[in-house]
C-alpha cells in the first residue's frame, strides 16, 4: 500500500476509534474526506479536511474535532508531529524514516508503483479517433487519438477493464463521395486524363485504390452506370482507407480492440431496435418540428418525424432520429451505436473534436434514456492543434489534398515527441505545435526535460558501475532533507494516477512528470556549485549508492508515467 493510501487507512481507523469512544456518531459519510499535500509545504507533509467535513453532521466544532483526530494520528510511529491550521485543517509532518520507507516501496513495486484498484470490476469503453474513412489520418485527428489512447492506458493502470473502440462511419454520404472519387482514379489508372471536380476528394492517396480496381476489373466499370459500381467501389475504397488509417495510428503506437461499422450496425437493424426500445418507454414519439427561427425558407414545410424527447433531459428541443426521406439522422445512428456499446460496458467515454460540442447534450440525454441512467457517460472535447514552423502556419500537403498528414509529422519529429506534446495541455485548451520548439533541448520543452531526467538517471547508473562502485547494500539514512524532498514529490504519483483517472484527464500525468523532473534536475544542479552535492562521489561509495537508489526511484516513476502516455523512456540523449 502506497503512502497516501496508507494514511487514508490510518485516518479511517482514527475516526473509528473516535466513534467507539463516543466522540463521533456512527455512520457519517466519509467520501469527501481527503489526504493530500498541504498547499503550503511549510505546514507539513500531509493534510486532511476530515474535521471540516465531519463537524457539521456530527454537531460539533471543527477545530475541537480536529484536535481529537490529531491526537489519534499522533500515536502513529510514522508521524513526527501534528498541527491544526485555520478552522480545523489537520497537518501532519512525517518522520524521515517514513519517507525512506516509501523510497524503498517505489523500487520494490517497480513497474506497478502507482497502479491502483479503484477501477476494479468496472468496464469502460473508450471510443476515440473514429475519423471518417475517406483518407489518411491528418493532424486534426492526432490530438484526440493521443488523448484517447493515453486515457485508456491510464484507466487500465487505475484498475479498470478497458475496451478501445473505433467507430467506422461507413454508411453516410461521405463514403459515396469517396467511391465516386475512387472511380475517377480508376479511370485515370486506365489511361484517361481526369480532373477532380469540386466536392470530390482530390488527394493522391486514392491513386493506389484506382490502380487496384483497374487491375482487377479492367475497363468493365468505365462507362457503367453508377448503380453497378458504387457499392463495390465504396467497399473497396473504405477497406483501403481503413488499412491506411490503421497504419497511420500504428506510427503513434495506437491500436484499437474493436472497429465497429456503422453500415453493419444499420444492416443488423440496431437503430430500429433502439427506436422500438425508446418508444416503449415514451422517449420517442411522432411529431412535427418547429419552423426554423428567423426567416423561414420558402421550401420549408412541416413534416411528421420520429422525435427523441431530449428536452426531458435538458436539451433545448426534441431531436429527430430520422430524416423526411426515412433514412437515419446522424443522431439516430449514434443513438443506436451507443445503445450497442452500453451492452458490454459500465461506463462510456467518447473523445470528440471541439467542433461537435453542440451535439453533446443530446447524445448524453440519449444514453441516459437508453440505460436508465445506469451507464456513466462522458464526452471529452479536444481542441484543434495549430501547426507552426518557426512561428508561421505550416503549408498543406499536396499528396493529402488539403491537410497535413499525421504520418508526415511523426516521421519528422518522432512518435514520442508527438504523443508527449499532445498531453502537455488540457485537452479542451488551444494548442500550438511548433516543429522547432517541440524538438529543442531546453527546459521550456517538457518532452526533452522529462526524457532528459530519465537519461540522467540511466547515465548515473552506468557511470557508478564504471567507477567500480557496487551497491549491494544501501544505507538510505545517508539521504538528507533536500534529498527526501524529492521522495515527497515522487510519492504523489499514485494519488495523481487516481485523480487523473477519476477526472479522465491524462495530461495530469505529463504535468506531474514535468514537476518531478524539475525537482530531480534542481537537486542534480546543486552539484555544479557544491561538489559534495553530486550524485556520484567516487571516494564515498555508500553515499553514492544511496543517491543512486534515490535517482533510480525517480527514473522508475518517470518510466511508469511515460508508459501510461505511450512514450518511451530513453536511456541516453
């Protein structure tokens, strides 16, 4: 059990003791109680709001209750002192031996340090990327792909069972446009000079699709009516695009467990099943939408449509699930898809681009109706990334048609740089990706700063061995206050993991690693001014071994955090 979890358990036992003593009533709700570092480090090592949370329901004074809780906690061998701050915050200062014990726990747990069981027994479906299968991945998809993949890994590390899913939008009008674009490239492969008209996909990535169709069918479909080739060309082009998308995602180290086809969903009658289920419960009815606000179009006429009662869940109007021609609206198809996902997961998370913010409320309402509120559902919105080169916008790719491909960016700066950079800001915050800045070796570049911390640790291990120092036994009592301060920062990793998983915010891992790297670099740099502060002291083997042990524990946490982020921990730079 890691330190913060252990002290949460200690606190619960202290509260139980007060209940037995009659100082607290039994059965008080404790979920809002926290154990965390105090905002001001001078106040101690840990702080709890237990007295503030429990005083009112217990009918007592919070400071008086804090004194009683503090007296129980002060009995612990691990606690050096207890102080009460303000109206009733309890601050604990721990013994140095406690922090040395946590240092040992880090290396003893190794790759599992920080791993949690908070999600045990819960299956979470994380759907991310889900780009239309109409071309290669571009940088507009990149941030959502990385955020979704890191979130899936984070939830697994926190104990959840995770399903990584990609929804293939292969039933809409855009894939018919794709088929027509492929038909042009098919004719081109047979020697015809073509021009790509407005509205079709101009990218050269469809040339291999056209060549494949030409090799397989010759000129059979050159002059044939669209009805004879559209389905065939659509199926072939979508399959080729999905192969390309999978390859692009693999460059980022992203692999999904499940690819769900919208076309197969509709062919299986899933939207009809969802509609019937909702009608039985009164959530779908046949009605007429109000006329558009403002100036009404001349061709507008009221049409009766099946409507979902999204106003019952806070939406501003009920939403149609079918169009007037009888085909499903995007919302109707999405409703059925989420109904299907909810059959195999306790929680659903969708990673969407910020341009879809307007549809969040209705799909959240639909999932609430479809699952009776039993399936927790979150939509995480991801802002676009602006690509810059030396501060200037990056030009578009001719091969892709009108966008910068993900593959081009990864091939230029590397997978790790792309993934880490995408997690250096909260997902719904704007982001600039400057090709020059993301690869520069400076403190201002978090990718380099964290990687350099791990490389320093690895280098220290190699140089210690080269100096002929063997560290079979380590005396951690040689570590002083400055060095134990680094342990205190490291020990926060397990609680950061749980908080990040609970908030569905993987960027918190990147922030913690940067802060931890800063602490390591700061301690390391003391040796530049004072040689006695260096980690490697060839004539002081015992102290060198203690400091190497400390450094390796930091390296372990950096590796664990980078693994969640999908980034390699480098051995040298």
